[in-house]
């Protein structure tokens, strides 16, 4: 039998089409590289807190120009059997500046609870490397809060809204422990 040239051309076109589809849907080598995730752990959530209410809390506090569905993804952890909230979750962000802005919401009120927001150390359960990373992140967060409170107090003192020595060390320590804003 003689091959039909039209049939071969059709097959070639189909193959080209399949190759184009395969290359467009398959990630290239560069996208397979591990990206640096900007992930926050959010704890002490009310069992009634939803993804939507947590998103609105971030959006209301930080502004809708910074917070949108593309810049912030939320995952509330649930019990596998009951499907009820476990009172904690993770927030994945698309840039480090937004991550530090979100850290300012540490100890803010949401659904009647004072929530904790910390940088996540990633998976690995109880490995020593993860524990060390968490300790380092907590120290960095504490330093960030401390320097922010110091700059706020300095600003108020310079403006005359606060007198030198008006706040005792206990009050300043409490501010540094509980808030960054």
C-alpha cells in the first residue's frame, strides 16, 4: 500500500499539537526548583474562625491593596475525623515584605481570641534542625517587635506625648512581649 500524504500531514499536525500541549502543561526545570516559601503559622484561632474571616482580618488590618487572593493563601487545619477546626492554620504569602507586615498582627483580636502569628519553620515534625529554626525565627520576631516598640516610644517621646520615665520597665516589657503595632 502507498502511504496517503494527507494522512501523514494530519498525523504530523496532531503530534505537533500534542507536543505543544505537553510543553505548556509540564513545568520546566526552572519551575521545579524549590522556591523559598513565606509561610506563617497562625495559632489560638477560635474554632469558629474560617478561611474567609481570617482573610478579612488580614485585609481589614493591612489594607486591600496589599492583601488579595493572589498574595495570601490560607489553610485552616481540621481534625481528620470530625472535620472541625483545630484552632490553627498556615498563611502562605508571595513576598517577604508582606510576611513582615503580617507579623504585626501577632496578638491581635479575631473572633474573641488573641491570635499568635509566627514564621513557620516548614515540615519535619520534631527534628533538631526544625527546632533550631523555630528558635531562631522566634528570636528574630522578638527582636523585630522590640525594635518596633522602641521606635514607637522614641517617636512619642520626641513629640512630647510621652515623658521620659513615664512608663516603667514592666510596662515596656509587656508591650514588647505582646505587640508590634
